[in-house]
C-alpha cells in the first residue's frame, strides 16, 4: 500500500511542478470568501502546506498572518457558530470514496457462476426442445422450473452478500472515525476528525495520526514520521522554522499545537487516496483452508457428475438400441438427453460447496457486528477467527486490568510517609513541611506535567491528560488551596516528553530570581538512581546517605506491595545548559514519592479465571515496579504459586536455552520495555508455536501488536499508531471485552465446523443416491430443480442458520485449537459418515422397495415414489441441520428458542418444501402427497436426531475426547487432516 502511495505521490508532484506556474495567478478571492470574512483562497492555503512553500507563508505574514486570514486565534480557536461557513468555503474533512455497490451488482456477480450459466443454457435448450416435442405449456415446465430455481438461488445469495457489504461498510466507517483534541470557543474539547475545519487549533501528542494538513504553532520536540507519504524512514523534526505538517503522517515523539490549513480532498493525503482504490479484505486463513476443501469436493462432484451422465447415456442408448434402434431419433430423445445433462450439471452445482466461504464471511460479519455492540471493533476479518485459537494473552496492567481512574493514595516527602485520602491528612502535611519545600513540590507538579485544566461548555473545569498525570495534577490542585506558593511563576525553556523507553519526563524552567531548574518525574527506581540529595522538612537539601536511600527503597517497595504505582519527582538547579543536550543523568534532589492507586476493574478476576478454564494463559506485561505488578497480578488471579514474575532487564539478558525453560512459567513481566514485550511474543510464537494475543496502547507497543497473531489496541488510552497496527480495537479498554472477542472467535470456528459437517453429509448423500440410482435404474430420482432447491437449503440457508449461532459457556471450557490442527475432526467424520449411512439406507430402501412397502400403485406410482424420496431427503436435511447445532452434546435444543435466525431458516425451509410439493409440482416434477406420506417423510427425517444421539455416544479413537473438560480437542494428524 505504501509503495502505491509513493508512486502516486511522485506522479502528482511531477504534475504539480509542470502546471504550477500557470496556477500562481489563479488564487483569487471570490465574493463568497470575502462575504464569509476570510481573506485567503482555499486552494492557495492548501498549496502552502502541501508544497512546503516558505516564501508564500512569509508573504502572508507567517503562521500569525494565516490565522488572521482564516479568522482564528491560537488561544480561543474557531467559533462553533461558523463551522458550516468554514465547511462550505474550505471543505469538509472527508475523502472521496467509491460509491457502495448496489444490490443488483451483487445479483450480477451471483449470475457469473459458470455452472449456473451452463444450467441456464440447459434450461433454455429444455424449453426449446420441450415446446417442439410436447407443445405449449407442458414443454415449458422443466426448463422454466430450472430457471426459476436458479433465480431464487441467485436472489438469496445476492441478498446475503449485500447485507454483509453494508455491515462491513458500517464497521469501516467506525474504524475511520478518530477523535482528536482541539481548542474551540476558548476551551479544549474532543471532536471527531470528520468535524474538523480549517482554522481549528489541533493538539498533537506522541502516537497521534495527523488528521489534516496544518502549520506548527508551538510545541516541544515534535518528531513527525512521514514514511506513509514520502517513504523516507527518517522522522522529521518540525518547528517554527519548518512548520509544515501533513495529514496521514504520525507523531513519533513530542507534542505541539497546529492550525489546520486544509482538510479532506485538499490535503496531500486526500488527493493520494482518490488515486488509489481501497483493497478489499484479504481471505482469512480459514477461508483459504476451506477453499481448498471446496476444490477437492468440487473435483469429486465433477467425477460423479460425469459418471452419472455417462451411465445415464449408456443405459439410454442401450435401451434405445434394443427397442427402436439407434437410427430412429425423436424430439423427446433430445429432451431426455438435455435433462440428463442438466441433472449432471446440477450435481456439480450441489457438489461444489460455494456455501463454505459464504459461511465463513457470514459468520465473521455476524460476529463483528455483535462485537461492535460489545465494545470491540474488529479491523481485520481474520482476527475474529484467529482469536478463537489464542493460547496466550499478553496484557497490559494499567487501564486494561485496572480502571485507569488514578488517584494519589500515599506520599513520601521529607522522610515522612503519609496517606492522603482525607482532608485531615492534607492539613497534617501543610503543618509538617516548610514553605520552601511546599513551593518546590507545587512547582514540580505544575511545571513538569503534560496535563492541563480546560473549561468545558458547561463552565466546569476539567483536567485533561494521561490518567497518571491527571492524578498528580489533581493532587497538586488540592494542595494549592492550603498555601499560596509561586508555583506558576516560572517560564518553560525546554521540555522532554515522557516516553516508554526512558520512563521519565523532564522540563527545564527559568526561575524568577535568575538561574534555571530541571524538574524530572518518572519511574521511582530510575529517578532515585539519578538523585544524590533529598529535601528535609525544613526544605533544606541534605545528602542522600545509604540509610536514607535504603529507607526510600523500602518505602517504594511498601507502596508497591499495596498495589500502588510509584512515581518520583526530583529537581536540579543549573547555571548553564545546552539547548541541544538532554536532561542531566545525575545530581538531582529527591522531592517526593507518589503512591498512585488504580483499582482493579470489576469482573477481571472472573474473566481471568474463564481464560484459565479455556486453556488460555494470561501473562501481564507492564512497565510498573515488580512489587506493584505482583500485587495486582495476584488480585486478578494471574500470578499463581507455580508461576514467576520477572523484570524486563533480567528477561532480555537470558540466553535462548534459558528462555526456553523460563517462558512457560512467566506470568508477570515488570519494568519491561516495548522491545521486551516484542521479544516475549516472538519467542512464544517461534519456540512454542503459540497463537498469541497482545494488548497495547502506546506507540512503542506497535511492534509487539504487529508481531502478535492478534493485536488488541486500547480505544480510550491507545494512540492512533497502536490502533493502526492492531487487529481489534477494544473500545472500553476492558479485559472482559478481550475475553468476549475470544468467545466469539471460538464461536466462529465451531459454527463453521458445524456447517461443514452438515454440508458434507448432504453432498455425500446427494451424489451417491443419484449415481447409484443412475447405474441401477437408469434414472436420477432427484431432478435438476429438486437438486437446486437442496443446494440452496445446504448452502445459503444452511450457512445463515448454522454460521450465526451465538457463543455459549461450553465453548470456553475447551482448550484452544492449536496451529496446524485439522479443521475436519474425527468427531465430525463420525457424525458425517453415520448420518450419511442412515440417509442412504433410508433412501435406498424407498427407491428399491418403496412401492411394495408403502403399497404405492397406479400409473403415477413412479412420480409419487420419487416425490416421497425427495421429500424424505429434504426432511432428513432439516432435522440433520438441527442435529448439527451440537457436534458432541446430545442436548441439541439448548438455546434453540432464543435463536430466531435458526428458527426462521428452518421454518422457511419447511414452508417452501410444502409449497413445492403441493403447488409447484409442474415445475419441480413432484405430485401432492397424502398426509400419510407426509408423516413418513417427517418421521424418517426425525429419526436422524436419534441417530445423532447414538453417534455421540460412540467414543472417538486416538484420545481425541480426553484433552478437555467436555471432551473436545481436534487432532492434528490422521486421514481427516484436509
């Protein structure tokens, strides 16, 4: 995709260079632009950013001049009242998309099937020959019946595909709907990128995708990854000297504000998107596997169809030679041959299981829609299917296992540890430390932060930022009421934003009295290591002796053991500094240790237990202190007596042999870097062939999310870079939602197995019964129209009924399906063969002894018998469809009443069958049946339920039913390994 974008970009730039001169004088202000109060043409404004035209930017007065010309200010942003005007002049932030395919386009696609085309030709030949030999209207019936059946199959298939396309489009729109922070009407607010307008002041931070073209206003260490546009791997530093920021690029580091200059199709990204056609979803692994199965079955069907046609023709020619001679031919003979050929082609139609890929897509679309309602946005089809096979989940702690609503619970300052959950504790702290210590603390909190206070539309003030920053900032606000301090009297000189590799953030400020001060905040172990001094109760700086250092370490461990996340704040005064150098690595003075509480989410412990029951190992990978991580892991039920907790640095230094022994026991990895998570995932997949799911929210989690079989990005805390590399976006950041994805993944896999079991049974019976009958009697009991109806029962309707079964609790009591395990299991073969034998015996008895057993007499006895065979065959499939709801459990009716789709399909099948037999006999070659024969058909079909129950009592060889709580585990080898 990136290669396509780069080619389109180069072509476009060449064209712009060629025609650029001619356009320079075309940027004129029209009446509607002037009337709206703007003073720059939309095309000119867009070209300044897209062409990186510094000369034109200076001509318009720089970024300040542009802001005046689009009527916006950096501190207040645009007014919400003139959004419509801005969109009418400067455009909306949406890209041109190809129009959705209409229903009739899907009908046309369904008609392209080769075998259906051959059948339509046969039907037309049948009509022509029939009219010549039997006259109007009788000669029309056979051919017209086939055509009507084909149209019914096509319409039902097209309707199913069209509904799926609408579902996928809805999910795709949701996927593209990203929310960003902007300043409007003087307040910071969160809006959809679709509502973005020219003049908006956008807040960018690490991990964001730039939503529109714009100009840099101010910020810190802004590093932009433009590889998606230019193909250059080196990120670009953006500043007031290089202020151009393009849509579609990503913020790799730092933070900034930008003013939007172009949206939608006027952006560089939008123009490129219009030249590229979006690719559809790739086939999922299960679809690929089933396409292979379908090809094999199709070839078998082709052989059976050819043999059936050869046998029928041979018998026809022999009979003709013995009776009237091969030299005498009549129009009825041509009709007979056409019908033989139509029957043979129809056998191919029935044999080719086009319902297999349909069932997968249908099941995945159904699961994706349900998961969307349950707060999980599936970005890639295959993820839903693969999640059902996940054997390991590597999960974050903060926000996933915990609520992500953090508050400061305990602090350590001036060698005193205090709980700060009540007002009395704040008053005690106020009296315990000096004004100078108090001032240092407030300075450190308010200067070294990425959080900010904003006023909402309701007038209330709220704090925006990461949950950790919000917790510390709100604590600072609560302290501020107790003593006035010059906490905001400094000027920021340099900011080093937090990133997950350094695990700290720093800011350099200029002090009112002269000089400069570094404030540094981050992981407790890292900050304490940088300190050689500490402040006491009087605010004096004293050396950090070994005893004091031990006391601090014990305090950190004590906080961590109480499941508190620990952060430290320190400062260092400097006389001189280098603007290009990083913050000092040592010489800091420790001010405070924060113990931040993040409660475990309700239901997480039960969800983890569900994973363990389902054979899924949950491993917690976090950047927190190991004691904090262990405390939370024990509370969640992740860390058990036989598991181990390890720190990232220890893990990454192990040899491959040591890792092979260690990894199966790891349940907690603390103080880990993103590359540690990536290394763990790589080894789990490579060494142990595990199917691994990974959760992540940061930009640096992208490699692990990409490496995993299923990447799950957090929708609330997650960055756009993380979401782009993920397969599933967990919209509520909840671990329980992840388990729900696994449940639906297993449901998809098992539902497709049910459908394949059902369809293969129908295939085997239909092929064998027609072939054997052709060999023995010289005619096929099931006509082309009848076989087309059966084909629709087992393909489209069968897929709709069995592929949309919701998950049940039993699915999470069996181990996951491992890599390389066969799709068609021994259990399925047992059920398929058993049911096929029963149906073949029943239909064979009816075919060869039915007239005598049921005392069928008269001139139309053959037609009555064939109708009874057809009716019994259909009811065997109806009851076998019910039977296929459970491949092992005898109770096949569990959850049936609540499954309206299944009940609707079964009811519709029965109603249509009654209509075909009783009213459409002219087209379907059937005659109305007496109520006794209806009872026979229904009775023979219902016995398949008893046969199914008996089959489920037969144990399967090779130990297949000994590997899970309910006796289900597909085998990896054997004759079923298709």
